[in-house]
């Protein structure tokens, strides 16, 4: 009679799976809460102590760490010496193991949880059994995911094909699972030590979905998340094609852009991960109109984010433009209907789930790791450095511009007026080129740049950027400062009667 050992924290589907195994002639062995759940459902099973001939002890810390368990899992059926050894010691083979682990990550994430409570959720026996069974996958079936129960039962049918390959696949899944589990534990210990950059960094990710292709059709791609409901994985899609690699990148850029405006009603229109229009207003419809006016040509094929729920009127406006994705906290039923009429438009609702506070950038052979920048920028610590101080209205425009420029790719120059961008120069190799482009884009869209505010994501290395801004009628500038030529830049602003403030920090986005 084959034997199956069942010991699960997540009891989803457990009873049906156990009944299926029993129907295939398996003798069931179980532990603690799992055996109680089975017996309560009328499923017969042996206690683990019946196998080990040793009671569970230390509040359940020691129950499966025993030769009777691991010998039955690890014995190679094709080696006579192994079979003789287990026979000598009266050990019965175990042919299937179904284990899922204590919920360490979920417990550690609970607010107010004590370290002692978290430590008790570090599973020892579970990973040990999983690893033993997975190592001996040639003879033992190992199951760590309830979603695999049906496949496993189907594989037990007489003559079922691909059993050996299924065991190999499930073994690989086990080692990925235990690696992720240990990674979460290591991260928790590092956090307890306030060790922001531990000596070894392991990132455990789960595949959320396969993607049709990457940035280009020749590239294979998939979307991985830090855990169920993390980050973009928490958004709910309403119709439209499945999200693409580039859609996901642009969604991140769009949400990053509106994050800066906190509780304001904001709209960001994104192309190639950087804004081509950003605005705040009293309603989503007005914010969209103002954002679109910045650069309506570039907005074609964009991704649009709203910080407030989208109503019918806003959806009607958006539907007149070809858009790849729209994301907002929620949509009215009428808005969903209107946007659903655009069959290729992806509509996403909700708020991004919690995600790691670190930012990762891939380089050849490694990762660059840094803190995420502050999502909301204030005017705290600003210093007016010119003879003319900015007026109240100018300060309002400068703060908007400073928050908006933080989501623009460097080198970045942004022109703003009345709570909206009117010209954006992004991703240029020189700051004067970014200034030229911002003015050019503004004038091409028909905006009057006289009296507008300008934000620069880093200091001006020369006065040429100031001279170019002055020629366009800019009257107020916000920039980090810190150049060896600050005095020359300040003098240029004074010559043109421009009010300029230094923030003391830059907002590069490479």
C-alpha cells in the first residue's frame, strides 16, 4: 500500500485531495491540525507519532524530524543497500508528501506583531520534508501548492502519461518555494537589525503572468510580483487586451507621476514611461483637459492615470483619444461601459498593493539597489537665492512644477502654469537642450510661456539654460542648486528679473 504524508498550514482543498488519495489506495499519515481536519471530515489517517513511535514535543517544534520520516522519503528504491537499510530498521516508504509551510510572510506583515510570534512561524520540519521528497523525486511525488492537487490525482490513474516529468516539475517548484520562504525570513532578520543593504540579497518573486513579448516582439517576457497583491499586481483589469511589457512600464510611470500630488485631483498622461502632460484640477475631467493640452500630439497611444475616481464625463473625454491603458482608484458603471466600447483599451482600477521600499535597476552581472525616492515633495527647506523673491502665485506654480518634474526622465526641464504642465523637455543629453525642447513643445501646442514657472530636476551647470528660459518669458525657476557656477546662474536670473529658489535636492530619474 502506498503512503502519503499530509501536513499543511493552508487547508484549501485538503479533504478532497485526501479522499482522492485514499481512493487510489494510499494510506494517509498526518500531523497536528491536519490530522484533526481530516478526521473531522471522516477521512482515516495515522498520526505521525504512529510512524515515528515518538510523541510530538516542544509545542510541535519536533514531530517530523525523524529517520522514520526522512528515511522513508530519501531511500532510493533502485539501490539494494538503501532498501536493506530501511528494512533493517523497520522503516516504511513514503511515496507522496503534501506540505505547505507556516505563513511566515503573512504573519511578519501584521501590524504590531511581536518578534517572538514571528519566529514561531519559521517552519523547520515542513521545508525539511519538502526538500527530502523533492531530492528523491524519481520515486516520491511532492506537492507544495493546492493548485496542483488535481494534476497529482490525475497522474495516479493507471497508465497516466508524464508521471516522471510531473514529479520533476513539482520538485523544482518545491526548491523555488523553500528558497523564497528562506528569503523572506532572511529579509525579516535584516529588517530587525535595520540592515538596509545586507551582505547577501535574495529577491523572491512570483510569476503573475506570461507576456506576449518584451519591449520588442523578438524578446520573451513575463511579469513577476513580490507576492500576491503586491504593487501593480493588485490592480483589477476591466476588459481590453492583456497588458503588455511596455504597458506595465508605462503604468508604473503613470502612478509614479500622480503619487507626487497626494490628495489632489491629478491626471498624468504618459508616453514611454515619462509624462507628456500632468495637471491638477477640481475634477478628473478638468485635470484631463489641462494635462492633454500640454502635448495632445504625444498623448496618442498613451497610458493615463487619475488619482480620483473616473466618472461618466471623464470617460467620455478619454474615449475620444486612442489610449493604451487608463488606471484610476475606481470607475463609475457608465465610465466602464464607455471605455469598454474601445475593445483594445485596458481599464484598471484599484490602488497598488504594498511593495518593497527598495528600487532595483539591472546592470550586467548585478543589480543596483537604492531607497525609493520620496513620493511627495514639499517646499520645506527651499531657499530663494535671487534679488527678486517669488510671489505667492509663483510659489504655487513652482511647487506644482517641482512635483511634476520628479517623474520626468533626466535631463528634465518642465514649464508649468495654473496647475498644469505646458511644456516638457525630457531625456536630453544637455540641460540647455531640455530647456529648448520644453519651450518648443509649449509653443507648438499653442501655450503662452510668458510668466510661467520652470522646474529643473538637477542644477544648471551654465547660465545658458537660464538665458533660454528668460527668452521664453519664464519668471520663476525652481532647481536644486549645487553647481560650481551657481553664482553665475543666479546672476543670470537677476539680470532677467527671474525669481529663483534652490531646493537643496535633486530628482534625477534615469
